[in-house]
């Protein structure tokens, strides 16, 4: 915002996403600096998940510009965006349910290098070394999230809380610089949410990540965010530190004022 | 009895080679590729040319047919299905039927409708010592075809379970969009799946031609539909399911073949006429009783 050299990792510039006549995201601008954790909050239907889908290339932009460290993402297919270092989790868990936990990670890790079918067939030493390295990395990730005992189980058979964690691990397995978390605490109890909160903060350090978080749990949002951006009807209505947001009358009216939260 | 079993397994093997392509393509694309039987037919003719025009050895002819069929599969996917990736599924299905008809008629135009003799690339005579000792007629053809089929199936299992692209295929069939967001190039995975399924069907085409001794442009129709029934029976989208379904179809058809039904003096149904009817009865029964198939996972439609 204050520098010409664009220090942001992620930049959204007056982004608009529309479905037919419906404008889901309206002229949204946003900057996320490296190492920052920015939360997107807002009532249901405010366009938060649409922002994620626009960043990852699932929805095209009607207008505007999205850049990752200066590289424009507009028009790139989702797998290319992912390979540039953007990973996400899903609000409704979308693991590869029939694959084992380990294979979920390996499927996520395998992108990038070309498909070495021939080498796999010949069982060359390099193929074996790569496999071993990926395997070790996958096991290490699972260990961090206390899932190592589940490695050979089908992902769909895991209890709910573990599936949520596995979603985060799978996203990390792609080696992202920017991690988009879509309601990671949904359906968790307060103790689990607290653990998740600590985990998310530790991820930033350990993986030198930058995180964009969508979350309805206000304790989580207020506890982990460096900055909070509030959306309503696809537009930014407020942005600032958690303290600033908590006291903003517009936010209270649009969101926090709702008795259900 | 054991004689029937061997015949059933031979027939089941050919069905399996076709059924796998149906089930794999369905897995990644949720599309019944009705042109798959024609890929089998083209593979058979490529094998025929390789054997009788170029006089290649059997193994090489199979390989050439597999490569040719894989290329055809890639062209079909690229030309007919990829442009329809975001179109309603019905559009792709009707296109598949169109491609099937196109290839059948193109075949008749180029090759003529008359069946052509397939060279007996492998000795069709029964293996003498087996006949003497066990009283079972097993031909060298059957042994070679079964061994080759087993090798192909083993190779396929290895590809699907062990390689990157195999994992990517499974990831795509679980959740195409999530796979994409994990950096998997879905178009490439789908193209590869078509190539793989088509190559296997191409090998099946050569085996079929050698086994039955003929090839014609409409030869893909019945085996194609039977293999489709096998894939549905096993659970469409499931690779082991396709193998199991094909084996069962081979057993059912061979079993029925030996039956003669005297409905009335003027209406006698022999096994060969009953066979097709029973195959379709199996399809109807499975759709009514267990639509997900024997090894399929019941109704989880993805949005």
C-alpha cells in the first residue's frame, strides 16, 4: 500500500466476479504481505468463498487483477495457480476419500515434475530416491498433525476432526507459499478450535507461509489474525486489526450484531 | 465342466480388456465412452494389418495395435470430448454415440463390411498332454491370450497403484476440482486415461481377432456392449470391479451357450441366441437390484 515495489505476496486489484447478473464480488482490493495472516469475515453469502475461487482460478474475473508476488494469476487454470504456490482447504471437506491418507498427500505432492512413467516401470534409482523423499516428507507432515498412525487408512474413514486436519496437511503437501483456509474450525468444539488456532500460528513460522482465512468462529479470528477484512454483499465494508474491527459500527451492524454469533 | 470354465475365462479376459477402458474413463470423466467398442475394433484391424501385411511377430503386433489404439483414444478425447468438458453430460454421451457410429461407418467405407480372415498367429491346436492327462482341451491360443491378459492387468494395477499418474487418476476420479486445486493437470490425466484404456482395448481386439479368426468393422458392437455390462456389473468406476464383472459375464455367457430351451416345437432357443438376451437381462437386473454394481460404492453423486 505504501511502497511502489509491491511488497505484497498477494494482491487483488478491484476484482469483480459475477454470475450472470449477480455480482458476487464487487471491486474488491486486498493486499496480503508475506508472513501475514489475514482473515476474511462476513455474513453468509458475502462472497468470501468466491474470493478463494477467484484466486485459485476456478472462477474467472469479470474485471480486475490478481497477482502473486507480481505474477498475474488471471486466466491461469487452477492447476497452474496451485503450482505457483497457492493451496486451499474446503469448507465442506473434499479429501480423496477412497485413497489412503498417505496417497492423498502423495497425489498433492506429485505435481510439478513430469510424469515419469517409464522410470517408474524401470524402477530406476532416481525414481526410488524421489519416492523415498516424498514418502519421508509426507510422513513428517502427518507427524506434525498427529496423523502418522493413520497413514494407510482410507481418508474417508477418518473421524471428522482428523479429516479437517488432513485437509490442511494435504494443502501443505503441495508446498504452498499462500494457504487459503476455508472455515477450518467448522464443526469443531472450543478445545479443538484452540488447538487449531495454535497450529495455524505455528504453520506460518515453520513453512514460511502466508495465510488467508475464512472463518465464522470469532474467537479464532480475533485470536490469530494480523488483519481482518470484512465483506458484505461482495464488497469490503471494513478492514483493520482485530481490535479495530471489533469496534467498527458498520461491522457490528452487518455481522457481529447478529444475535446468533 | 473344467472345459467350460476355461472357455469362460478366455471370453472373460477379452471382456475385461474392454471393460477396463469403460470403467477408467467413467472414473475420471463420468462419461460412458460408447466409442470404446470401436477403439477395440480399430485395434483389431491394426493388429490384422501388422500380422498379415507386415508379417510382424504376434507380440509386436499386439504392441503396435496398443499404440495405435492409444493414439486413436487420444484423438477422440481431444477432438470430441474435451471441447465438451463443461457442457452437460448428456451432450458428451450423445457425442460418444456419434463417434461410435462415425468409426463404424468409416470402417465399412474404408475396409468394406465383409469380415476378413484373421491370421492364426498362435497355434490353435489343443495342447496334447493336457488333453491326455486331464481330458481338457486347452489351446496354445488360450494360454497365450490368458497370460498376456494377466500381464496387461498386472501392469495396469501397477500403474494405477504405484505411479504418480496413477495416483493422479484416482485423485481425479474422487474429486476432479479438488485434484486440480492440488496442482494436478486434469486434462492431461484424462488424456492419459483415454490412452491407457484404449491401448488395453486395442490388445483385446487383437486377441479377439486371433481367437475367433475374423475381424469386421462392426465387431466392436457386441463385445463393446457386453464389456459395458461387465463394467456396470462390477461397479462402473471400479477397476477390480471391471475385472470381476468381465469374468462373471464370461461365465454366464459360456454357461448359457450350452443350454437349449424348447419353448414349443416351432420355437427352440439355442444357447447362442439366448446368450445375448441373458447378457442384457444381467444389465437390467443389476440396474434394478444393485445399481452401484458388485464392487461399486453406492450412490454418492458428486456435485
